[in-house]
C-alpha cells in the first residue's frame, strides 16, 4: 500500500523474487515456496517474504514507521477494555535493514488481533481509519483520518481478493456466493527474548469485496493438527464465521 501510495510501484510492477531467498547483512529471508518474477499483486497473493522485503527496502525506515503508526500499531486501541496492550513497534531510528525487511511481513513487530482488524478497515473503507468501539454507536463517523488514497485502498483490496483464489495462499477462506478478500499470516511465537519454533496462524478478511460490510479476524495459537500455515488452519474457520455472519445479517451478495 505504501509503495502504491508513493507511486514507486503499481499493481503490475515486477519484483524479482528468485531464487526464493534474500540475504541482508549475513541474515537470510526465505519464502516457503520459491518464486521467480512476481507482480506486486502476486507478491501479496502468494505471500512472498522476499518480494515484500524488496518493496519495503525502497522506503526509509521513517516512512514505514509513520505508516504503521497511522494504522494504530504500537498504540492501545482505546476501547476502554481492561488489559488493552499496544503491541510492539520500535522507534524507526534504531532499525537495521534486516529488521526493516522482516517487519514488512510481520516479524520484529507485534500486534493484537483487534489492531489488525483496525488496520484492515483502511482497505475495507476508502483508505481512512476510524476509532473502534465495543458497543454500537448512535452516530458512527462518516469520515476518518486519511491513511491511503481511495485508489490505493481499492487496489490492495483487489490484491487481497487474489489471495483467496486457487493460486493464492487461502482458497479455503472463500465463502460460497460471496466475494471475499483477505491475507494469511504465519509467524513464529516469541518466548522470553526470542522466537521459538511454535506458530501463530491467522487470517484476516473482509466481505463483500464490492461493498465491504464485515471484517473477520481469526488467530490459531500453536496449531497442532499437522498444519501451521494461516490459509490451511485459520482460513476454513474464517470461511464458516464470515458465511454465517453475512447470512445472519442479510447482507446481499
């Protein structure tokens, strides 16, 4: 989204992700499945760590931090709910290139599920962000704080819809009769002062794509049925919850 907003990338811009690995100052980033040349849209569709790292490294750390901050990461959501936390978003002045790269796909940064939902609301809307509430409000704000242009929001939404297609990482997140869009997450857990080989699998999605009404976020802590990727583990749960919610609320296809 930041690349599109800055005009540095377009939907179909090519990013060379071969050979599926990227070494930065002695540390190597890998894709779960190696890819060659991908468009920016395919980088999202296929969840390429290498591709998104290469995009992120064209920004200054300050630009990336300001975008994350505008999305509410590193801040408590101000819901008034006991035990709210702000997650982890370190000051940009201390970022090393390898950290900037890994932050682009979710490592070296932490967020709660509700923070992710709020961030995705920017793409469900026309690029602006509004406050969250745990209870229904009489007068929800019509306009929020701009983060991205409406064009950027629509283009990212189209990329997220590609992720649930057969060629994407989350075909199991599809909802019969509805157009949905979303993104998988597969991350190592932090224990103590470092990452351990235990997983958190997630999927955050919105529907209907043509006129988004609902966002559903699913996180599975330490999946243990022989699968750990977000699309395989959290995708089917998202599909069932979103289908039930759409039909219960009578939201048209």
